[in-house]
C-alpha cells in the first residue's frame, strides 16, 4: 500500500491590516497547519502559536 504525503504551502504578503487568509486545501484538525511569519526586519521564519497568534476556522 502506498501512503501519500502531500505538503501544501500557501504564501501571502501581509499589509498590516488583513487578518484573514484562506487556505485552498482540506484541513481536518487545526493542528494540521503550521503557520509562520517573516518580517522585513527579521527574515527568519517565525513559527506562530495556535490560539495565541492565530486561529483556524472552516475545517472539513
């Protein structure tokens, strides 16, 4: 049996006011997402904390 391991990635450019970003793939648990942020002042990817830095809605 073959097990598929697909990685979906969406990149958005923030503008300082937008606070909702869609994800065009199926998510079964909010913990299935890893959300990161990169800023102009700090180009290192920062992993955000679920329910502290962001929330997830619309899971299937």
